C-alpha cells in the first residue's frame, strides 16, 4: 500500500468514526427525552397498519422518537410504549402482547407492524414466536437485534441484580436457546436490518434462519437515527406482503 493509499484509507475510517459519533450524540439526545414524550393519538389509519416501535436495553421511548417522527413524515401511524429496560425479556414480550390486544379491542385495528431495536427486537420476536403474535403482526422488522446473543452484554452484567436482561442477551443463554428453538410462524414477514459497524450487535449475531437480512453502513445507535435506515424500513413496510398476513388463531 502506498502512502497516499494509506492516507485515503485512514481518512475513510475517520469519516466513518465521525459519522458514528454523530449518530451516537443524536441518539443520546433522543434518549434524554425519556418516556415523557407526548402520547400518540390513534386517528385515521394513514398508510398500512400502525407501526409499533419497541426500544432496547437501557433505553426508553425517547430513544425511538426521531425514528418515529421520520416514519410519520412518510405517512405512517406510529406508536410506542415504555417497556422494562432491564427486566426479563419475556416480561417485556408479555407486556407488548397486552398492549397490542388492548389496541385491537379499543379500535378498528386488526394487525400491526413491529419495529424493534436491539433487545426490543428480541422481545417482539418472542411475542411473535411464543405468545400468539402471529395473529396480530403483519411485518416484524428487527433493528440490530442479536438473535444469536451478543458478548457485548457482558458490559451490562453490573445491572444483573436489577434484572435478567443482560444475562439473557449472552450467547447460548437459556432465553436465546428458547427463542431460537421456536420456529418462525407462518403469516408473519420478518426482516432483520443490521449495522455493518455495529459493535454491540455485530452482523453475525443478527442472522436468523429463514429471515431476510439487510446490512447497512451504520452503527448500533445509527440504526435509530440514520436516514438510510428509515428509508429501508419504509421500503419494507410499503412492499407487498410476502406472507399471507397474520395467521388465524
């Protein structure tokens, strides 16, 4: 490699690092909004079913606020709910199931689309696989969701006394084995969107058999603030259903 090639490669890496740092800063500003962001109202359906955004580990509704706003600009009806940030992922999945059922009971909505970031994606996947979500979910988009577990969860072990999530996110944990031993149900289209520069949920950890996989040049936080990710999500939501729709009970 010549000196000029070395300089060019270093410059490209620096540009990537600066972009990722910018994404992280935007993510942190959204996170500071907390769960006290304005509640969404359910008006006339815009384009397709409502989109439920599910935040991840150590996060809150504020973390998905910017993503939700950008999807609304694309004529989507977007909802989000505060879920436990540290507790058992199964409990988060159960809470998600109750929220969806409540939405169905109180409105004319019959199906929803789910977009889950990181641990939120695993909660949504558990809901679809094991808690009857196949009856309500049209499409599930996983954003940096480590379906195979991730060793970066070791960084969160200090929170283990407060909740089981950090242990459940580790590769080969009982939760990850249970999740992967359950087959994908028919009638639900599942798409995994991952960041090529994601060090918290590396590409290999997001691979799930039978699931379409989209890799984008961004980081873990970038999956929530990068406009290219919004475009990818919107494209998936607008595409004709590859499945037959939510399954009957």
